[in-house]
């Protein structure tokens, strides 16, 4: 009887943890799309440089993919292999199968629009890495962001290295990402994962941590401002293959320079910075530029902050819809 009660108690605890992670995932995905205004990206004001989606499309997609991303966390938690590329590589293969199911669910929910394909890949890796860390840590032991990122790097290293080598040798690239890899050696999100998400680790997460402290000290600061500040820092530093596909190297240089200029003005925490963000959005629409890779890394950063701090980040700033500004 005592044994069955112990099993039942553990099952309830694990179910509660999965529900908590599902909430963090949903918050991160919606937190990104609800951040307003974003240059060239879908938000609550407009669809940026996109013509086939809006924030409602992303909301439907979020509802569709969140259960699968949660399953990837659970797969990591339940995985019994030892640390190391060979063993953890098996976990990566497991979650890729779940990822394919997630993509099908996304396309069904969005009537064929690709809203979160890259996100399923990158966030799925982090969810599985966190689950694996969680399953191996002693009860009550805190899991740090670096633990998750290091595990993700170890889990994917061998498989993605071999994949990139195969793609480089491919005569006819099948996707825009493969074309960039063939022409200029741009590794895209695979490279970011292989390097341990350096922009998230070294730029975005420290920026979010600092901005959240500012928000706590100043009630006038809303979450969209915090998220925008992080997004601009990512845009300044990331070689975003979404931009390269749409605007080539010159488009990427322009986006990075604009982001840097806005940050020098105070970014989302200043009137001048907000005005420049709005202007940059219009220019991105005109140039057909969308920093989709940066947006994904913002969502990853929001997820990691929630995991490390054990609480949800607000996903919605009412000011953005009621005042057409976030000041």
C-alpha cells in the first residue's frame, strides 16, 4: 500500500511539473509574438514583413505545438542514458520524431503556414535538455541556464555535425538554409545549437536578467519594453539567416546597425528609441525584412528565464493594445 501511494504521489508531482513547463512554453511563445511593436515581425499592431500570418495565427500555432514541446521535456526527464554525446544523441533522435508530429499539428492549426518550425527545433532541444537535467538532479537542486545549454550542446553535437557535413556535400540545396550553407558557410540554427546558443547565453539572457530587474524597480516599465530591449540586443549580434535569405548581407548589416543605433538611444526604455523602433518596422516592411531568427531566440530566452526563476513572465501588456504605445 505504501509503495502504491509513493508511485501515485510521484506521478502527481511529475504531472504538475509537466503542466508548469507547458505554461512556461506557452508564455514564451506568446510573449514573443505579443511583444509590440517589433521591427518587421508579427505583433499586436501588424504583421510586419509577413503577408500570410498575424498574431492570431501564432496563437493557434502555440496551442497546437505546446503539448509536443512539453512531450520533449518529458522525454528528456524519462531518458535514462548517461551523459555524453553517444547516449544523449539517442535522446535527440527521440525528440526529433516528436518534432515531426509537432510540425504536422502546426500546419493543421495554421492552414499550412509555417509559424514555428524553427522554434519546434530549437525550443524542443532546450525542453528535452531541461527535462534531462531535471531527471538527474537531486530534489530541490537548482538547475541553471548554463546547465541546460551545455546539455543541449552535448545532446546534439555529433548528430548535427554529421548533418552539416552531409549538407555541405549536397550538390543541389533543397532549402534556403541549405543554399546559404553551400554558398557562404552559414550554419544557421544548427550552428547556434552546436555552439551552445552563444547569443542566448552571452547576450540575450544577461540582457533579460538586467531588464527584469529594471522593471521590478520601475512599475512604469512594461513587459513589452523589456522584451524589445532583449530583441534589439539579439538583432544586433545574431547572424540571422532569415534576414540573409530575404535581404542578403547588406540587409543583415542594416538591421544590425539599426538595432545598435536604437540601443544607443536608450532602446525600448526611451521615447526616442521607441520612435525609432516604429520607424524601423516600416522600413523592414518596405525592404521585406523579418528577423525571425532573433524572434525565436527571444522566445528561448523567455523560456529559460522562467525555468531558472521558477515563475512565469507576463505574456501580455494591455498598454500595447489600448494606447498604441508602450510607455
